[in-house]
């Protein structure tokens, strides 16, 4: 089936943007905001219309989902509904009201690691951004999808993973006294606190090789 031309002004910006992604960018490839601007000169909301395609099942990743992307880059991962034929919103899309409710219920922090928006990750200058992620969970033998607040690192690193209640309970039963108390403290506070050793590890990893060897010597280890 021949696609309409993405240059047809009568189609509207979102339909044209969808056709541009399919015809020019191609699935799996990277484009920038500047590319969108150049493709649709004089249209101030073109970049927003590209984002709107996510409501129709289109997967367009940013640096939040794909750590290999720069802040101005996006990756066209997969096509959703052919909006140039019939635009029916995907009922699975998250509304702004749902998003605020989930963020509030999760304390406006990452459900997985507990970091808050703008907080720097241990041992780095990178700061966390919190958004909504779909997480597969298994409970009493059946699987379902939970909407949770997660930071950019956990959202990318945990993609495709499934949390299993039975596996978690089995892991808890095998913990030693000190580890069990540490987990209990985190659960009670509903927040994970990084200990001195974890913070030192993060700082150690940021040091240049010569400095890391001095740390290794202080720990009685040979140079790397």
C-alpha cells in the first residue's frame, strides 16, 4: 500500500510527522529536534505533534529511556497506529491526571531506588528525572502490569524485567541477620539509604586510573 506524502499540508502536522518518521527517519534510527524543525519549517508545534504520536502506540524514545541518546536526540523505535488512516487514541496511554496520581502515591521518588527528582546519583554528576514506567509483576501466579514512578536509570535498566512476589519472599527468607535488618530498615522507611561504603565506591569509580591504583594500594590490592 502506497503511503501518502508527508509533505501534503492538508494532512495536518501530526499525520505528516508520522509519515515523515516512517518514510524519512525509519524505525530504529535517531533524529533530533533540529531535524523536525527543518522538516516542518514555520510550524512551531511540530515537535509536540511528534510526542503526541505516543498516545497512538508509537514508541519514540528519548535519553530518559535510552541512555545512548543525547538530550536533543530521539529514537524512532516502532510505529503505532497509522494515524493518517484513522486516528483512534490508544486507551493504554497515561493521562496527566493519572501521572500526577502515580507520582504522588509513590512519594514523588523512584519506586525502585528511592531517588528524588534532581538528586545526583552517587558518585556522579548525573541527576535523576522521575517519570512513569510500566512494570510487569507476578502475584499469586498471575502476571499484570503496574504503573510506577521510576528514575531514568531504573526505567532503562529494568526494561523487560518482571518482579515476582514468590521470588522476593524466597530471597528474604535466605538473608542473614544483618542483611535482613538492612532490608527491614529500607522497607520501614520506604526509602533506600546509601551507606558510606556504597558512596565511596561511587567516588572511587569516578577517579582516574592513577588515583584508583592509590586506593587499591591503601586496600592492600595490586595495581589494576
